[in-house]
C-alpha cells in the first residue's frame, strides 16, 4: 500500500541543537512537502520539492532547511532549534498532475525545550 | 492574496443531526478546493475535492460540499453525523502557478454529542 511515513513520530530537542526530521514515500510521487501545524494557524508550508536534489522555499522557510536526496526521501533540518519551532510537522507527497491531491504522513510532534 | 477562512473553531452537533462546516476562500482565478479530515493523532486524509465543473461534490462517508463562486464559499455538509466523525476538518485551496501548493484554513473541530 502506497504510504508516507515519518520518523521519528515524536522528539524532544534542546534549544540550539540540531534536529532532522525524515520522510519517506512509496507513492512514486514527484512532489514532496513539509508543513508545520500550530493551534490557530492550521498547516503552513515550510519547504517543498518537485525533483530529487532540488528544494523550494514555502511560505515560512526561515530557520529550516530541506534536503531531497532521492525521489522517495525528503528531510527537514533545524540547524539551531528554537522554542518557537515546537509544533507538529507533517510531510506530504503528490503527483505532478492536475489532481493536486496531497497524501500526508502521520506527523512528528517536536518539542523544543 | 489567496486565503482560506474557517470562521468556526469548534462545532458541536448531536449524533444523527445534520452538519454544515463553513469555508470561505479568497482566490483570483479558478479555485481548486479541498476538504481534509484529521482524526486524533493522525495525519490528514482527503474527504473530497472540487475541480471546475459540478458545484456539488460528493466525498467519502456521506460528506458532500457545495462550491459557490458568488459567495466565495465551499461549505461541507453531512445529513446525519456519526460519533466517528469527531475530528478536525480543514478546508484548503490550491495556489501558485506551479507546484501543487495548498493553503489551509485553521481547521474546525467537530464534536459529536451522544
């Protein structure tokens, strides 16, 4: 069954530390996305990618980097984690077609202390 | 600028009652609209989608939504709510000339009373 998986499912990090969130998809999709979810804000797009070895900035990229080493894998990197980055992070994938549907992973709950 | 507004942060309905969750969008051009559902501790799942055409679209589990260009709305409806519908519902609109990017509303928490 096609799926988007994320690891870890939850993480506690210290302020100033480096955090890497990983996403893997078996949908054979070209597009992948990283969102963060905060109460009162819904989901906001951080970075996305439409091909391996290339990433694009979304609406709130500051403080985040992204890496797409292969079609299946997409990572979100917090070089210097801050308290304000405590949130739930979702990865999603979609095909390069006109359906525009996105398929979401289960999320990673990140707490920065 | 494009945006999505869900004016109700929380809606409570009795099991078996009808439901409407409101969504207003702002988008220049022809919108592609979506409703997603998020069950507790899970990712988002697509309920239904609107592409230009029939304004009433059917989704899974008895949900439907109606697109109105004049009102800039895409409200979600269900005739009879079940306790398992307890979840957060997100409205979204595609934006941008390239890529499949979505803008989401803040979500509406649906609570179901027995």
